[in-house]
C-alpha cells in the first residue's frame, strides 16, 4: 500500500481554496482518495476549506455519474461509442442547418464551464463552427449587468474592479452573501476571517439585503431593502454624495460626471426612500459614513444583478466608488493583474449588434438572454430553434419559468448534452457525452484569477489517471469539431491542448519570459501550493479599453434607462409577497445535491417567511403552503423567520429533483421545489436582458 500527497485547488466555487489530497494505491484495488484537507501552505486560502472540498471524493465515486456516451432509445439509455456519437451529432446538426438555417441550432452553456478550463479553451472550437446567433448561457441569470457596465464604462466586460478586502476600512455589500457563496466575482477564500479582520482594524462591514443573511449576521450593520429597490438606494446615496459635497477627486480620466450629476438631480434620498423601503436619513447617513471612511469599497453581487434595474445598480456601484475616490485605490476597488490576462488577450466585446427573433432582446458578447430560449424553441416561423446543445448546465432548474422550458425541450428535433448526469435538463437529450471528472483533469483558473483579491496563480495537475476509454472535455469538443467539419466540408484549423495554451499565455504575460518571474507551466509545477504575485494595486488607467482611453461615466444607453426607472412603479398586487432566492454554502448549485455530505443536516428547502406575514394569512410554522406566481404554482413547507424582511419570502436555488427520468438518486429524494417554477421569463432588466429572479410577486396560501 502506497500513500501519495497531492496539492491542487478546489474547483467547486470561486474561492479556489488550496487542498492537500491523499491517495492510497493498493495492489488489486487501484487508487482511492483517503483524505482531503485544506492546504496550510497555500498563502491565498491559508488552510481554509468548506464542506464542498471534502465532497470531491463523492463526485469522483458517484455511481450516478456517467462514464461513457449514452444514447436515448425511447425511454431507455444505451451506451454508444465515441466516434459513432460524434458522427451522429454531425449528421443531425448539419442536416438541420441545411433545412432550416444555421440559427436553427441553439447552444446553452452553464456556470461550470468557467470551472473547467478545457471548456473555456475548446468549447468554441466546435460551437463556433455552427455559426448560430442563438447562443445562451447562465451569464444572463447572474452577472450580465457586471459585464455590461464594465464594457460600457471601461471598454471591456472583464475589466471588473474587485474589492480590496484586505486593506479596506469600510465594506458595503449589496445583494451578496460571501459567507455562503465564498465571494462571487470576488475570489476570496476564508472570507469570514477577512471580513472580521476589517472589523478588528477598526473598520466597518455593512450588508444591505432583504434577508439577514449569514454575512449580514456578522456585519456591523444590516439594512433591510425592498427587493428590486437597490437602485433607488444607490441613486439616493449618489445624489447625497453630490448634494452634500462628499465627493473626492480621482486621478482617473473620466468623461460624463457632470451629465450624471444633472441626470440624477431629482433622485434624492427623500424621493428614493419609498422605492427601497429605507428611511431617507438612513440613506444619507450611509452615504456620509462611506465617504468619510479613509478607504471604502462598495460591492454589489447577484442580488442586485437579477432585478429590473440590474445594470443601473452595477453602474451606480462603480460611480459611488469613483466619486468617493475609491476606484483604482488601495483599500477600494482594484483590477487584478493576472498571470494569464484575458483583458489584454481578448476584444472588449460588443452589445446589441443583433436581437432575439421573438422578443427582440439584445445580445451581449455574442449571447442572447436565456429567458428567451423557450420562446425561440416554441414560436414557429423562420429561424425557429429546432436543436439544442447544452454544455455543463441545467437550465430547467436555473432559468426563469423552468416548466415552460421543459415543454420546449420535449419538442426539439435533436438535443445534445455535454454533461456528467442525467438531470432535469439532460433527460430530454438524444445524446449525452460525459467528460472525465475534475480530479482526472488538470486545470488552470483563467477566470477566477481575474477576480481574486490578490494576484495569484497555480497549475492544478490531475490527481487520478484518465480512465481507459474516457475523454477530457476539450477532447470531446475536438472530436465533435472534426466530425462536423468533415460532414460540412469545412477546413478545421489545428489546435493544441489547454495546458499548452496556458503555457503560452503565462510566457507572454505580465510575469512571463520577459520578466524576472519567468512564469511557465514548468515554473508552476515547482510551486504546488500556488504562487502569490502580490497585492492588488492601481492599474486601471493603462488598462482602459474605451475608444478614448477614458472612463465613460455616462454611457448613453444607461442614461436613457433612467427614464424607465423614473416611470417604474412598484408592483401593487393585493396580498402579494416578493420572492427572493437563497443559497447555502454546502449546496449552492443544483448539481451539488447528489452527494450525501452536502445535503445532510438541518433541512434548508423551506420557504422562509416573516412570522407577521404567516399570522396575517392564518398560516403556521412548518405547514405546507401553495406559492403561486404568474407562471406557476408550487407546494412547499413554510418556515417562520425573523431574519426575513416583512413582505418578502425566500426559496433556495436549485431544488426540485423528484422528476421522472432524473438519474440522481440522492438528489431525487431531497424535499423542496424549484424557485424557477415561479420566476417569470417576461420579467427582465430591459437594458441588458438579464433575468429578474428577485422581487417576483407571489401569493402564499395554505396547501
């Protein structure tokens, strides 16, 4: 028996915590994982891990995980050889596009795509051959307003200022719960200790949220906000900063601040108070406290993205940091300088060059809002989507009005899924192609190093050997591309493995061959615990990608959206409550629900409701209730909670697995329903097309 220690980062969330993994090799029994612990020598995560990391062994050993291509024949699944699968895809997709045009094939990519670098480097090697405009991803049920605001203001959708959490004195968090999400567009392992360190050095943490979340519970101050009202709060704060002369000059070149000041002149704290449910004096005091802190940062996350004015929210976050002198400043918001820099190596992107066929929703970076996917399949006519490819995603559970999407998927002529499971979405596929597991893959975090609160880098080597007959995700896309190009008679450019791409990126990057660091894959192999490249520092001005290399504080499309904000009235439905989502550190995505150690313990599937809202409806704690919205009805257990703002209810994300044809044995036995059986595909941030998942009007009554 031989024991071996391995070091790599966990890939299950953005925190990328360092791990020490022990494997045991025993004659006749092969290699098995015997221990997963935090890596105390990782300078970034400092030995911290959450329960998800330990569950990596459960994912590896899960008997429900697919290990070979599967073809659906009637209601049964049968194995199929790789080449036969590739040829089948090529034949079906080419024939469909010949009959109905290239846009008859749609693509959906899920969030795990950025956690697997082979998907990042090679998915477009095949998908790009399809030349379809019907491309969708989880971006538009999440962080699209982040990218769009950065694209419009800084010239690149990935030029995202990150909170300098280790040096700030005042951190304002809106719509984020980093204790549950481990950051989220803020790669920050051990976030609880980092937040408490702010407090220990005399600083302050303030959380704005309709629920007293796990992060709010440790904050110095928690402020309830009406769901969907964050833009009003931020307008009131920015107006106060201007009105009370609380601004500071910035070293950055900026266009449009005078236009901003004029445009929001009428959006005072007093005018905004009814829109957000926060007293005007409290809004003004928050602005004063923020401006008077030596170093402060405003951080907004998913909760302010997934509402009607998500793009306005993120624009306002940037402006508040800018006008208080905290943008591009130590202790404020800073851009990273990653070893592989996607900002310098990719274009700034584009917006609204084309629109969706049915509802005319805008594209961003070549993708349409996923809320339009179902209608593009169901609405007949020229350009109707007739085939779908899903990549590492489960849109039935993660996009609005999932039941309508189910109906759409059931009517497709052909569906391909690149996925590890037969889940709520992939059960409709004709063919599922599973890749190797994470621990059988090497990996480099091209995305999360862009969002890290320190400049860090590491190369994660595979822990386990690739099983015989298995393919890595990038190899699947190469096989599909070769089969499709041969069928279509198109030339296919040669490619190289992801590791080689990363090596070239490292050598050409900020710490590469031309520098003292001389980073390469070989260098990183000598640093199994990762490499710290230093704290974030001011760098925004030379990195700006706008046409005139100046920050655009007043993009025309954003100022135009102010009219929509000013005209919008809060929804008035008698007896209605406003629905928000919820995540948990163990089970924050639907694909994590099939592992016992991540779903055990206290139930967390319930609808949370303030006790006053329970009593006013004649409901009791623990009973079953019917929750209805415009699009659907679910039945779920209700739990009274003083952590909820009155008038607001919360359902967790990603549950509702007990559906026919789902092959996830542990998940299917868990209670709960899908919140996206209630969310409305017609409720959008009209500017970006991002879905509205927070502030959905619902009615709750006894079941």
